[in-house]
C-alpha cells in the first residue's frame, strides 16, 4: 500500500485530495495546524483505518515515521483576506514549510507535488496565462506575501529537482470552488453565497469588470491526481478557462440563489488582478485533462452545501 502525506489536509483542497487518495487505496497521512482549516472537513476520515492525522505546523521540522512514497504540499492560507491577516505565516509556510517538506521528500526518496497558484502571474499582462509567462507581481504590495512565497516555493522546488534529482511536480491552481470552502474566508463565491443566504446585498469590488475563471473542485483534484503520476517536472496550469466578469458572476449567483438582493459596489482591493484565465493546452496535451463540470452544475452543488450550514455558522463573523 502506497503512503502519501497531504499537508493542509483540513483545508478545502487538502480534504478533497485526502478523500480521493483514500478512495484510490492509499494510506493517507493528513497534516494541518488549523490556521485556516477546520477539523470538520476531515471528521469523516478520522476513524478510517487508512487515514492518520497529525496536528503540526509545517514551518517547524516535519517528522514522519517509516516509508513515504508521495507528498502533496497544500498547506498555506489561500484567500486574500486570510493571507493579509497572517502575512508572516503565509511567507513562512511557502518558504520554510516548503523547505521542510522538500527535505523530507529527499530523506524518504518520495515524489513531491507542491500547490502553486495563478497568483504567480500577478496582475497578468498576457492573456490567457500560459506557463511560460513570467508574471507581473508587485513584490511589496499587500498580496506580495502570498505571491512571492509561492514564487519562491516554485524556485526552491526546481532547485531540489535539479540539484538533488528529487522527483517534483508543480501545479499552478486557478480559482477553485466547491463544498468545504469556509463561508467567511472572504473569497468571492462563499462571500456572495453567504450574503445571498443572509439576505444581504452582494458586495462587488471595483466596477466588477475584473474577470476570473472558476474550476469545480472535482475537476481540480482530477488534474492534480494526473499530474502527480505524470513524469513532468515543470509547472502546469490546472483551472477552468471559462472566464466571467465578477459583476456578471454576481448576477448569476442572484439568479441561482433566488435572492431579492442587489449589487453594492465597494473599493477594489490593492493589486486585485484585472483578468485571469488559464491556458490549459499543456494540461490537455500532457495529462489528457480538461474540466468536465459546467459552472451552473458546480455552483448548484456548492450552494446546496452552504444552504446546509447551521444558522450559527452562517452568522459567524471572522473579519
Ligand atoms: P484552505 O485555507 O482551505 O486550506 C489550507 C490549509 O493549510 C488549512 O487547513 C490550514 O490550516 C493549513 N495550513 C496553513 N498553514 C499551515 C502550516 N504552517 N502548517 C500546517 N498547516 C497549515 O485553502 P485551500 O483553498 O484548500 O488551498 C490549499 C492550497 O492550494 C494552498 O497552498 C493554496 O495556495 C493553493 N491554491 C488554492 C486555490 C483555490 O482556489 N482554492 C488557488 C490557488 C492555489
Ligand atoms: N470580490 C468581490 N466581492 C467580494 C469578494 C471578492 O467583488 O465580496 C472580487 C475580488 O475583488 C476579485 C474576485 O472577486 O476581483 C475574486 O476574489 P477572490 O478573493 O475569490 O480571489 P482572487 O482571485 O482575487 O485571489
């Protein structure tokens, strides 16, 4: 039985990846310090004989007993509100945390896949974004703590690959959504859905003409799964190229949720990227992968998840 360590396992993507690898017959070690995650996301796995959970901050030395075949490094705050609130931890988990996990991978001769992001392209001047685009990031802006941590993460991963011959994979994840996102994490989908459910107006930042492209979580997990078992060490974009403006997206959510609320406009956060759309030609060619879930379908599933939350969770304020 192959053994895989998943960091950030109590988070949104980490918990779905844990489910997938358990279902594929792996022994999964989940690791998390709960800084933005929730034990609830993996509660259903805690009694599973092939799942073992370790509460640990990966910026501290990571120790795993016995053999290890694979590592998925997904620990990191991922929502702008989170990483603006905990900027130093964000820089540390992308740098020190990644260094620790690369060291562990080297010691165990394990293959490691790290979670990078479309944010390495910053506010992109090339559209759609291809993997060979170097990006347009403001190093010292408020989002720089996340973007530069992820850029460093990619660099150190390539250095371990080139210098130590480590088997490494880098996925550049574009906006992904689905059940288990935190309702109050500030990302646009939980934000709009929470507002619709509480009967509040939907807060569109800026003029709402900035674009994003949203990928349903099952498609993302499939892409990551295929990338891990490919033999390609350079970064690969995984996301859904179906692009929409935030304003049109808010209108879509109003229709989906049946709310009578309207849109209200707020200031655009500093360095908020104006456009974002993955070019997924490489993933198609290399992994024979493309997203299968239409946004209408994925959003319906996600809305049903948020509708099922308790009143207490719905009104819990974090920010
Ligand atoms: P999330 O916040 O739901 O999950 C992150 C998890 O990492 C949390 O459970 C958190 O507690 C844990 N964590 C953070 N710092 C840690 C530390 N020092 N030690 C141990 N655990 C720690 O976010 P997510 O959306 O699931 O994102 C997971 C990964 O995917 C992140 O690396 C993120 O950068 C990347 N990513 C996600 C998206 C997306 O759209 N969801 C897009 C691009 C990249
Ligand atoms: N956004 C918005 N209203 C909100 C939350 C977000 O208009 O209540 C916008 C945000 O400014 C950005 C887009 O939605 O342009 C996506 O934001 P998110 O935080 O989900 O992720 P990002 O892609 O910016 O990392």
